[in-house]
C-alpha cells in the first residue's frame, strides 16, 4: 500500500525541496520504490536539486492534461534506480492543474510506487492545497525562526481542514522537520530551541537537520544531500528521519559535523 | 547567565522573546481563523430571527466574538429604532 507524503511549510526558502530530495533518496536507498513529485508549477526546482534538469521532457501538467503518459514523464535517477522524479512545468500556469487530473495521476502513482512524495510550493494557494490534498502523511518543514513557525501553524490548520482525509473526518498524520538548526545558538538563547518549536506547534518531531554547508554543496552539484555525502551531518539527520517515516524507532539527535576540535569550534562560532 | 556570559557582557538572549511573541500571536490567530465564518453565519441567523418581530437596520447590528484564555464572549449589539417595536413591523418580512 503506497504512502503519499506532502512536504510543506507555508513559508518559502525553509528547505522543502532540499528535504523532498533528501528524504526521497534516503527512502529509495533503503530499497523502496519512491517518486518525488514537484507541485511548484512555474517555479520548478526539484529537477535542479536532483540534478535532472537536462532530462526533463514531459511534466506533471502534460500528464494531468493527458498529453503524455505517466511513464513518459517519469525520470529515473541515475544514481539510485528505485528513485524517480515527476517534474513540474516551468512554462505553464498552475491553473492547468485540475483537481480531477491531479487525483487521477496520484492514483496512478500510488499503484506504481511505495512512496509518493509531493514537494509543495510555498504559500497557501491552489498549488499548495493540491499538493497536500491526497496526502496521508505531512512533513511540515520549519526553521527555528518566528515567521517560519507562524506559517507552519497556518499550514497545520490547512492540513486539518483541506485534505481529503480531513474532509472524510479522519486525521492526517503530521510530522515536524526542523531544518537549519544551530544547537550552539539555541543553547546561547539566540535561536528557538527544538522544545520551543515543538511546544508551540504541538506535532511530533520527525528530525532535526543541522545548519550545514553540505546542503548548499549538494544542491550545487545537483544531488540530494543523502546521496552526495551520506556521512555528512545533514545527510545522517535525513537518513534517520526517513527511517522514522518507515516506522523504525531511532533516538532523536542533532548530528554534528565530523570536523571537531578547536578549529571546528572556532570556525563554527565565527560562522554563527 | 553563566560566568562566561557575565564576562562577555552579552545582551539578553532573544529566543525567549520569540517564543513568547509566537505563543501570544498564534493563540490569537488560531482563534480568529475559521471563526470569521462562524460570526458571519451567526449574524445572518440572528438578523433573521429579530426581523421576524422587529424592523431593524442591518447596519445597526454588530456581532463580535472575543476569545480569551478562559472564556469566549459573543457580543451582539443591536440598535433598535425608537418606534420600531410595534407589531405591524413583523409581517413586512
């Protein structure tokens, strides 16, 4: 039975696309069949973060409108053959995403894959509500920062009212993924702590992704961070989060950079 | 603040302020989102009930909801025109 996951946040720039790619790749590497679907019509980026930007021929809208078959639009990852991408359209308008068309494509994806991971656009408009519509699980990506927490709260409200599950009177499973976390700054009292964000949003924690240069490095190279360097701190955090999604119980931690010692500490301080 | 902090004379930390501001703001926002529909519905139905018996000016009916921590208050403020409390106002609607 396929699970449909939406990666959402309300606010832009908090790491939805990075997290979609990283979680998708981590789940795929554990042998499960995964498709990551870009719902950000007009501003697609999942293809770029996944390093598949030059392989896009057909997109989600082509499939929704029946101009292409699903198999033609799916792009299989070259590094991990259980991972596929369904890109968004860069040129069309989001109004081309009809509710019925999206529902049909989601049904088809459910049959082919173990995991369907929908990368939501920012905001609370049509694209975002369509991305969450068919999900049974939501990953709410949040930075430890006031505007991001506020927007996440709003998105949680939408997940509880605008999804198919909610309309049927059932509850959608929601998880918090805290990204760009800096344990040192939180300890100093200059950043909201994990416990603060959890208390305010009151949804269970899926993982804590540390602020790290490795995330940018991976996107520069067009690789999900879990594939580009599986031993880096953010990759380990994402791999743990993916295992928790699969039902494993793993103690929560904030993985730290390998380069410890005085140099690492000094550098870390200065960067903070 | 620890000894190190004392010597560094750091300004007071900002995270507690963020946390408090968010808690206040979200308590308010959670209460108001979805509530606007409720207030509009209540207003229409209250208007309909009153209009059965009294002729009133729609603009002179105010329905507001005030949500606090412990209790919520629904406030209905209806201004009746001085002479409207007569029986013949009823059949008009």
